[in-house]
C-alpha cells in the first residue's frame, strides 16, 4: 500500500473538480487521445472523458485507480485505467500517440522526454507542478528532487509553442488549490521534436529519483 492509497482512503485529494488550467487548455479544441500521468482519483481523466476525449490514465495507487474506474463507470464513460509505477518504467508512453498529455502535481524529471515524444505534432502538454523557492512561509526546507526550480518547466519546452506559462508568486490560500507554489504550462508541439528523439532508446528505466524500490 502506498502513502497515496492511505490518503485516498482517508478521503483526501478526491475532489472531482479539475484544475482550471486543463479547462482552459481544451477550450475550443477538438477531442483526441489523452494521457493523464499520475491521475490520482481521476478528476482530470474524468473531465476529459466526459467531454469526448479518449483517455488513458496511469497511477501507482490502487486506491486511486479504483476511484477513477468507479467514477468512469458511474458517469457512463470509458477510461483506460492502468495501474503502473511510472518511476519504474511500468508504463511505456508510445511515441506520437497522444493529442494531450497532462501531469498535475507529479514530478518525475526523466518522464518529460517520454511525454514530449508521446505527443503528436500539434498535441499539448499541460501541467501544474510544485515549485520551489521564494516563499518565507514554507515551514520546512524543500527537497529539490520533489519540486521544480524557477523557470525549469519553461526551459524544458522552450522550442515548443508555449501558450501559457505561469509561476505562482505565492502559495495559494484558495481551499481547493494546492497549498504550495506551482508552475503551470500549456505547451504545443509544433513540429517533429528532435530533442525528444534523442532519448528514444532510453527504455526501460528501473530505478530513479522517484523510486528506489523498482523490481529489476
Ligand atoms: C498529488 S497526487 C496528484 C493526482 C492527480 N494528478 C490530481 O491532480 O488530482 C500525486 C499522484 O501521483 C501518484 N504517483 C506517485 N508516484 C507515482 C509513480 N511512481 N507512478 C505513478 N504514479 C505515482 C500518486 O499515487 C498520486 O495519485
């Protein structure tokens, strides 16, 4: 059982309200194939599926994927829900397969190249991920492994068309928002991504920053 299984079991992080960034990203766009990385209890997968997207949703938490499955069933939509540890390479992002890849509040730096490669030309990467720095109200020092550095996310997608990039100057006090600072991005793949193809033989991973317990 993961920490996240326990949190979902306690009813934490189970809101069905999607992040406003995803609503903004798909507004006026045609539906297509979407991948929700670290989907948790499925709020974004569900949001997309109920709007006609064909969604694959991946998470390591069995409680999270069970909630996602239940929510899909009770809303009468299909979501291809996969139980997999992304940090151990248990889910392979097929190249040039998706029109949208989203990542909300999950940082695994070596997944970005796979996410980039997994998008078709014209596809969107949409993310909101915790951000380090500059906030005196943080009670404890933050391990840089688990938070983005200022500008890091924008730099990763700098050759793409960046439709939106924002680094929250302060932690949010909104009840439904994450209490940490975040970096947000909507980046559109404009042409064949040469940089991503450099990583094409980079599989499988079996151990990295996010997991020291992958089976070899
Ligand atoms: C903060 S929650 C975010 C959930 C969802 N993206 C959302 O915004 O509601 C982080 C999620 O990452 C998942 N996660 C953590 N490590 C993972 C891994 N190695 N592989 C897949 N999912 C992982 C957790 O199970 C949890 O569901």
